[in-house]
C-alpha cells in the first residue's frame, strides 16, 4: 500500500497503543523511572560513528520505544525512504524527486532521474567548485584590478542563505582567516549596507545564490551590489571577476549579466532548505577549502547510510523523530528547543527552524485532506550557556512543556581553550540533570530555605531532554548532525502523512509582496483593493513618502 493510500495515522492501532502507554505511564516521574531501572541510561542510548544520543531523560520506557518503532514500521517509513533514495517523485505537489542524499553520494554511485545519473552531475559541479575555490584561495583568481580576493559576500535568502551562513560559522575554526565572509539576505537595505561598508570592492567577490534567480530580495541585493562595485571600479567588465552565481536557472543568470561560465548549477530535485551541501555551499567551500567540504559530505553520507540501513530501534534519525512525535502528539508539546552548547553552532537553531517548520508546517495530508493530528512543532533555541541566563526559567519552572535537544561535544574545536570547555560542558550536563529530576520540597527545605519560600524554589523536574554528544565539531560531525535532522524531519513527515518538500506558504509571500511593492511606488494613487486595515496602512506609507 502506498503512503498516500494508508489510513490516517490517528486511526491506526499503533496510534491507539501509544495513547494507552501514555495513560499507563500517567504520573510516573523520571525519578521513578530511573530508580526502577538501573540500566535505563544504557538501554535508552544509541550511537553511530562517534555521535551518541542519550534519550533516557524523556518521559518514556522501553515499551514506549517499541510502540513508537511499531508506528514507524506501520507508517511506511522504510518504503518511503527507499522511494526517496531511488529518486521517485515523492514531492507530489511539485512532481519532483527529493534527492539531497545524491549530493553526498560517493563518486561512482548511481542514482537516476529520468534515465540520467545524477551522482555524476553532482561530482562534475563539485569538481568545478573545488577548482574555483582553489583559484580564489590561492590568489590565482584576482579581482578586476588584479588584487587578491579577500572578501566573499553571499547574497541569497532562506534556503540560499541559512545553510551556508550556519555552516560557515559552525566551521569558522577550519576557515581561512585571511578571508572575510559576509551573508546578505534581507531586502532591508541595512543588511547589504552594513555587510559591505568596510569592504574594499576591488577585493570582494559576490556569490549570488538563488535556485529560481527570481527572488525579489536576492535580486534587489544583487543589483545593489553590482551598482556599488561599478561605482567603485568604474568598468562594466569588472562584473565578470566579482560576480558568480549559484542557480538552477541559467537563463535568468544570463539576463542578470553574469557569465554562465561563472555559474554553478544545481537541480530541481534539491529543495532550498536541503541544499547547503550543493553548490549553494560555495561560500562555505571558499572558507574551509574543498577537502574540509568533502569531509563534511562524508559525514552527511555516513548518516544517510545509517538512516537507510539501521534497524529503527537503533536508528538515530528515526528515534529522534519518534521522540518528537511522542511529545508533540501524545503530550501536547507545542515547541522544540534546540540548545547547542557550542558558540560555533549559534545559527543552528535558525537553520533547523526552516528545515523543520517549512518542511512539516503543513495541515493537509498527501491525500489532500486536512490532517487530524498536530504536525511540526515551533522550533527555536539559542546556544548554551546564554539561554540559561534568559529563557531557561520557563523551561524549568513554567507551565509549558518544552522538550529540548541538548547538543554538545566531548572536546573543544581544535583543542581551543579547554578550561572554557570544561565549564561549558559542566553546565550542559547540569541542565539536563536538573530538568529531569528537579528539586523536591523536602530537598529545598533541607537546604535551609524558609518554609514560606519553599514552593517558589521547587523544581518539578520531568522536563524531557535528549542529549546529543559528539566527539568534536569537525566538518564531518557537522555533516552528520545536519543529515540527522534532515532525516528526522522526513520521518515525521511520513508518519503524519504530509509532503515535507513543498512550501506554498513561502510562495504566497513572494506573490503578495510583488503586488504591494507596485502600489507603494505608483505615481497616481492606486485603487487599493485590500481590506480596510491594509489599505489604510499602505495609504499612510505613501503619504509619508510624499506620494
Ligand atoms: C526553501 C524555500 C525558500 C527558498 C528561498 C530562496 O526550501 O523554498 O527558503 O530557499 O525562498 O529561493 P531562491 O533560492 O529561489 O532564491
């Protein structure tokens, strides 16, 4: 039975079984669960390739895990995974294959779309990117005036920005320190203005990244960048040395005035939010070099293989997806906090926000009918320990259930400042312990707290956390981590029966903004046909601009 034809998830016996398990565990606490089973931490831990996932501090036991695994088996996760890896058009609303896994498939692997081997195409582009990156990094590719390129400005938005921006920061320690990397996404002129104000245009390379090459924000920023370059260098011919494009749309790239010899392609079977390991990652490759980029791809691929082959009970992405479903669908959790204890991963929560919420923020199933269960959680987060001094209060003692992913590493990047790392990780371990076990009234009173203050200082505990503990934040580890979350999101999408690979909500924004942009600048007052509120706001804006 195809996934589209499966009965809705909430009608399956496996779903009902999970509801029973929730009732069975009732008010059981994590304290009680740990006391009853000394082997719990071992049983509820999975590891692959140096990345450990301890999920024992969640509100579940081995029976729940088995019931969740049964749900995944019954939901067609295996079949759907195979269909994705085979290149079948599982993105049914856009009629596309979903093959980000091909972006990191080793040379020589064969995956076909419409009879053509896409892995070979992937490696052709990777080789061109590597050759270009080597030329820029070695100084053989110079700017128009012969000066070495020292600044790289990535212009893109959404999937054409968040991935390379997140990863460039994550792997900054592996980056060439003589290169300055900037990321411009917002159409607010403040973004490009502040990004380039201290850059010498004659040493600056702009990478315009846009799958469609029609996105308003990106093209506006790219035009401004070209104007600034020409103002500084005064010669149209400079564009060829200072602009390259990453796109699937050669015609639009040409129209913009970028030579397609300086274009790095990708394909419609790569979704924007799944594209950081394609040519979209060119800025990252320029920063860390082709070898480190390939090491990252190896990490991605290793996780792909693990996801594809490991039994569900030991499969990190599947387990993570199922734990999310347990909290989201059986405990009413509305959000997921992602808390990397790594300043390098400061943008990782923002990256995951798009990956998860744009993929699974859907309310209609593959069969076109409204889904009857909760889908994607609100994903958010900040690096620890900063979050501890801000919003952790609510997670510890608030009224909401906020499941958290804690992400940390055994060793600091390249051995940097190990004394800092010890303190960072002390906080990391302390927080998950406190969230799980809390502090009872007796414990608070025993610490000498005056009786009238005891309730204020009680920590209820039972706040679920999953700990991801890697070796060190290497390019390989980053690849593993991103692929882990990609496949988690995929697995949840399959179980909820939704298409994780379209984004009609994003498309809507692109259409609406275009119409109002014309109305804001029209010479004659336009006939506004919006609602009364929007008409009045547009009118006020026009008046302020003297129109
Ligand atoms: C990603 C989304 C979206 C997209 C941007 C930029 O999955 O579709 O974030 O990446 O809207 O689109 P372009 O790359 O086409 O400019």
